[in-house]
């Protein structure tokens, strides 16, 4: 748990950024996948998947609880988040078509 939200991070130190899952806000029950707003991850996700996913600012992918999850796109976005620091350091290269 981090900030009262389900949180996930790789065991490899300094390889990625934390992913959190929670409702969007206290007044908006839509589920969301959060990443640090200090990163450029949401902008990257938007560049790769402009239509397949919905976003909020620099911090979240908004999920549709009533519809099917875009599994391929989410897997890729999660992989990008969990390798964020390693990629910035040039240690990992994930292409958009390799979730």
C-alpha cells in the first residue's frame, strides 16, 4: 500500500516507478491506474495509445469498469512504468509493439 492505494513496483531497485490502483477520486468512482506525475509516462501512453485509453492529466489512465479492459495496451503501459528508470538510464528498450 502506498498513499492508501494498492501499489506495485518491481523488486529490482531503481528500475521503474510505482503503479497504483484506486478509484479516480473521492467523488469519482471510476477505477484508474496511477503513475507518478513527476514522470512523462502519461504523455508517452497518450502518444502511443491516443484512442485506446482515457487519461487524466499527468497521473492516470482511467479504466472503464463496465467494459472490456484494453489488456494489450495496459500490459504495455505497465511494462513501461515498471521499467521507467531503467529505460531512462538506457538499460532497457521496450518498443510499443512489445508489451
